[in-house]
C-alpha cells in the first residue's frame, strides 16, 4: 500500500521560508512525478509543482519565483521550500503522486493526509 | 491557465437518487479531465481519470463522461458514504487547475 506522509513546522513566521518533506512508503520514488498541492477555503485546490525522480521539475507560474521542490531518492523523500511567505500561504499542504496509466499522466492517485501550515507572527 | 467551473456548487439528495455533477473547461481539453472526492478532514481521493476511466476500487455506481469542454460525473444510486465535496481537475496543461468543488449532502 502506497503511503505518503508530510512533515514540517505547522507555524511559519511571515517573510520566512516554509519547508516540508514528504516520506514515501510502499513504492519507490523512482519512475514517478511527485507533486505538492495546497488547499485553502478561499482559493480551493492549487497545484504548486512537481519533481520527477530524475530531478526535473515544473512549477505553477504564480509561485515559481518562490518555490523549490527537490528529491532524495536514497531516502525515498521529496521536499518543498516556499520562500517569503505571507498569510496568503496559510493552507493545508498535500504531497501527491502522479502516475502514468497507458500513457495518460498529469493526474493524482495517492495523496498524503495533508498538513496545515499557518503563516503568522 | 484553464478555468474549471463546476455546477451546482452544492446539492442535497437522498439515498438511491441519481446524481449528476457538471464541470466546464474554459478551453478544449479533449478527455484530460479527472474527478476526486473529498470527505471532511481527509485528502481528496481519485475517482475517475481521463474523463471516464474508473480508478481501481471505485464503486461502479460512479461514472464519468464528456470531452473537450463539458464533462459529467454521475452517481447512479447515491449511498450514505458518498457525502462530501467533488472536484474536477484538468490535466491538459500545466498549471493543472481544479474546479471550485460541489458539496454533496445526503438528505
């Protein structure tokens, strides 16, 4: 059974950097794209970006200047860094697997439970 | 970005009812459309990908149809565990975008 688990601080100071790690079990991180998606009551679900196990990545242009997603295949983990956070970055953050089914990709089959990150002083 | 618009925003239905949720894309996306179900406090769960393919383990009462700009999720016979919020998501172009959600309540 594939499981994803987010970890990291639940409270981040404004202007600081949000850092989260996703630990993957039950599947190798190799061969897949791994995503971060966040959810707020106001904006709904927002795709942040993905990283491929090889290290290539793509980000949402709305966040691209502040986002870095990295992968550690030796630990079967991937991570998110979001710099210069404001209250608008307060959200539940999910780490999510992106599979490939008969060549169809860009959808999300396994999700972490989500972690609430609050930006506040 | 592609805008995804769902309707209705909320609905209430009884066990056994047939329920239909619609998702409209702001541009043509062929069949690059996926559906998710989210219960309160839980992560979204994949139901349907590529507009009409049921994910493994998803009950057959769920079905999806449509192409290009207009898509439908149908629950043929509503069950109590089907309450929650349903989202569509386009996978035609990054940045991948989601609909605003349809909240389904069981009467």
